C-alpha cells in the first residue's frame, strides 16, 4: 500500500535490535486518515470472503483491526495479555513470546466472542517472528473457528516467518512488506 510505505519511508525510525518505530502515525499517535485508508484496503483485499469477525491482539493491533471492522461491518475481538491463563474456564488461552519485551505471556480470548461459527480475519500492526500470529491462530483452532487469512500492516520479511507461514498454506497480506532495513534505508518488497 503506497501511502503506508511512503509514511514509513518518511517517518519510520530504525532502532537497534531491528525495531521499527512508527509512533508518529500508527503506534502511538494515529493518523486517522491513513488508518481509514488501511481499513478500506483490508476490505478491498477480502471482498467476497464471508468474514464474520476480525481478531487481533492488544494493544497496537486494535486501531487497524477496528478500522477494518468498521468498513467491513463485522465485530472486532482483541485477545488480551493476562497473567493468569484460564482461571474459571471461560477463556481460550495460549502462550506468546513478546518481540518487543522479550518475555512470554498468556493471551486469552473469551469463549463468548470466538466460536466454531466464526470465519476469522486476523489483523496486526507488525509481523516479525510470527509468535503473536501463531498465538492468534492457536486461539482460533481452540475455538474451532476457521481462518480466512491474515492482514498485517508492516511485515519484516527478512525474518522469514511470514514466508514460512505462507508455505504452510496460510494467506498473509502485508500492506507494507519490508525486505531490509537499516538506519540509512528501508527497502520494500516489490
Ligand atoms: P512477532 O510476534 O511476529 O515476533 O512480533 C509481532 C508483535 O511484536 C506485534 O504485535 C508488534 O506489536 C510487535 N513488534 C514486532 N516488531 C516490531 C517493530 O519493529 N516495531 C514495533 N513498534 N512493534 C513490533
């Protein structure tokens, strides 16, 4: 998506540890016009697909998932990061390793909001090593929900995680796929 790639090129900051900071328009301050364009692009990509729900993970996946859900006319569910896994049995739970905090945490979603009747579109802001995404897929499997595909705002293609999941048959659309990045240059996959 040209508009997103242009913003990343203009304002993205590459920090040590292969972290891309996009706080000025996507992660902390949110450019709502750009978010609207992202939402419409997600709708265009999945036109004709009978999506019932968009699933993301708190916190930074929520804005783009909400924008897409609004234009698609479907509910958005976000998995929560919890200390406890499943105290009263009311949630599906899995363990995810955090890229940004380098620790494991439980991710839970209520059994009321994800069911075997759902055809789910997964959305997140970043795909790095694929841990968050695999966790969300695992929650869908536990609920018996089918996964239509995955939309990612920014994929760090150089990790290989996205391509490994594609090779397993998963549909993944990245709006801004980054082939390589350094403090001097960000190169997008064409
Ligand atoms: P993964 O689980 O694929 O390794 O990482 C994905 C999660 O880590 C995303 O939900 C995102 O919040 C965070 N993340 C991964 N890489 C970056 C990055 O370069 N910048 C920012 N801001 N978040 C990232």
